[in-house]
């Protein structure tokens, strides 16, 4: 386990055990709050698909503050650094965290480092799919002795087959979305 990963885990444990008052700003200043856009279960993309989580800050216009996202995706813990903040259409600092959709579940919490050394945190968000998509990876069989061009040709054939499958799924999804729209009318 790397030192950074250990440090992140220790920080996550400490942050969850610390009293809420340790994260608040002095009482004469309105505390900075971290708000996360709710995705909802129906908006989770297919497993492995990239997506963006947006976090907004209130009571500040400072886009230079550091933020970390502690993410547990399908049982694996990671520490993600969001992209640099920008001011959105309402002049609120907004951070974007890019990650890949989970197979079964995803939970995350955002930690904002305040200039005075304190922390502000978002509520912990947990999403779990109602049913896990069936993904069978055992069908791909490569000749263990094949090397060079023969192995490359086999891999190209397999990748083309996967492209056709994905195109079929995309077409099916589009048909289902069209049907759903027609049923709503």
C-alpha cells in the first residue's frame, strides 16, 4: 500500500471520527458549505462509463481552495483530486470530479481545505444499483502460445466484436428511450 493511500485512509478515518465543530469556520464568519449535485439512481451510467460529479461552494467566491474526494467504488477506496474550480453562472465556485461508473455501488464525500486549517465536508453520498448488470469476462480465450502478429490479429478480431456488441446495445438503448418518450405522450 502506498504512503499516499495510507495517509488518505487515515485522514478519512480521522475526518469521520472528528466532531463537526472541528470542520466549522470561526463563529463570526458564515461557514463555507459544500453542496454536491445529486445524481439519482436512474442517472448512473453503465459500468465503466466516465461521468462527472459537480460540487459547489456557498458563502465564498474563492476558487483557489483545495478539495479532495474520498471515493469507494465497488469496494475500492480512492482519493481523487478534482479539477481546478471555476465560477459557475451563479458565481459559485464549482469543482468537477471525473470518475468511472461503478458496477454495483459508489459512495463519496468531498473535503474542502479552508485557509485557517479547518475542513468543510459535503454530506456522504451513497448510490447502489438495484440490480447488478451481468458482465461475463470469461468468454475471451487467447491461445497462450500465440505471439506477435497472430496474437495481435486475435485481439483485433475480439475488439471488433466488442464494438459491434456496444453498437447493438446503443441502438437498443435508443429504441427504448424513444419508446419511453412515446409512452409519456
